[in-house]
């Protein structure tokens, strides 16, 4: 572990988004001493790149040594000696279930241990009802930041209680991180937040995925890829419509469509048996996802609304172009006609035209890949730039 002036440390308390958090902590570790604590529950922690059996993990705050035993080899290799990871295991992430008091007791004990350690800044990452508890229990003069990935629920998701709890928690005095300039503006407007307390910091690419060996899970070779949790706001019905139009508009179109992810499929049953559309309707192992992204022609995000997207930074890790609807702040990280293409939402015809263009021009795909490399090296998603920006925010 590196030593820094004054031996100051930053504590990251994460409630999910492991590919984002791990990548960020490794970048920040170049300029500051940071330690990561994941709050996990139940018998298995399965989210994003992390899928680990925690049934034998002790409850409460685990030691560095005990936590290391549960980490996959690939993540150990990625982290190396750059920062330390611990786990806090609780019974449930719900405040109101029967385990509520037991959960609170575990959180109090963990916070009491963490409070004894000399952290000059605490950074919460992700949403949880327990953010408020930790904020009150880790009291002191520490600078307190909170990265909120979805400032409001996506269409068709969330409830009023979620928003009420979010507003109550925000009264406890945080500064905030938002990944897009567009998001920062919407966040300030929606919550009437003090602009001086809302910071805009991009996410870099999730290179942690490249630690995992690809595991073959489909036989097709030339395909367009959608991956991620399946939900109505993801616009998969528009994606399928666009793909079918490609076959009509351009008879020479041979690329297949792969839709990979867990969630309810609400489409016509006939589509599920289409010979050129492959559904992998389940949770994707990390090795399988790496295979799919690494071997696809390009990635598509047909969303009807968006805050930001981890899919873009996963695709860019493998230099894959992204075709997305122009919603939310996606235009800030998808450079139209350079690192991918932006199309109007709910417009399958426009989307089909872009599919045909990319699927029939290998040179265009290669140019997009070169542009993605340049964007990663010199653009705002460069991890070195992000690391320095975060260090400044922590030390302000």
C-alpha cells in the first residue's frame, strides 16, 4: 500500500455497482489512500461483476484478511496492493422487515469500529436505506460525499416511499457526485440542491472486466448485442422492431441480434423463436458477459429514459462502438458518429439505418474503435483525470 502525506485515508462505503466502485477506487489510489467497504446481505452477493457466496461470511464488519477469502481471484488480481477491501454483512437491506433491529445493531457495531479509524473523508456509493444510519453514526468533521446513480427511479420502477426516504436521507448533509453534467443539472433542479455541493465527475471505463477470461455461451459469430437487466424502460421492443426492419430494408443484412440479461420478457412469443434473435434470459456470469461483449459487432442501448449507463463504460473497456437513443446524458459519453451513434428514442426506422451502416462497413467499426481509444486516453473519461478530480473534491 502506498503512503501519502499525513497518512490521510478516504473511506468508500458501497452498496452495489461493484464494477464502478472497484474501477474508481483503483484510479483514486494513484493519488490518495482509499479503503473500500462493501455492505452486503443474504446468502449471496450478486450484482454486476461480483457474484460471491457469502453464506459463511461472519455478520458485521469483517477484517481485511477474512474479506480477502471471499473475493474472486480476478478481482484480487485487479486490486493488487492498490487499496484494501472489507465487507459488512447484514441480514437484509430493508429497514422495515423483521430483521430491522438486528440489522441496525450490526450497522451500529460496524460504524463504531470504523469511527475509530482516521478517515478524513467518507464517500458513499449507491442507494440504500442504511446510508442515513451510517451518516449519523460516522459523525465528526469528515467530509461526506454520496454518489447517487439514479436520482429518481426509471419509468415503471420505484415508488413514493423510495423518494420520501431519499429526501429524508439527503437532509443529513452530504455533498453529491453525479456522473454527467446533464445529471448534475437535473439533480440540482429536482432536489433544490445547493449547486456548490453537487459535483460532476465522469466515470471511466470498467477495465476490471478484462481480468476475466471469456466463457463461450453462444455459437453465433456476427451479432449485435444488448445486455443488462431487462425492464420496460430499456426499449427492447423498439430494438427488435428496428432489427426486423433491417432485414426488409437491406436483404444482405446477416448480423444476428443477441439479447442477454435477466428479467421478464413481455414480447410476442413468436419473437422468442425467431431464428436470427438469440435470447439469453438469465443472469449472465461475468466470464460469459466478457465473451459476449468481446465478440459482438457493437452494443446497443435502445432506452426510453436514462440517467447514466454502466453498459457504455463496459462496452468501451473492449473498445466496442455503442448505438444508443439520445436520452438522459448519454450524448456526453457517446460521441455521435465517432465512438458510436445516437438515434431518436422510439424510432426503429432510424435505428435500423444505423444498424445497416455499421453492420456493412468494417472500416467504420475500426474507426469507431480508434476513436474510443483516443476518448479513453484524452477525454473526460480518462481515469487519471478522474483520480485527480476526486482527490481535489476529497480535500476541498
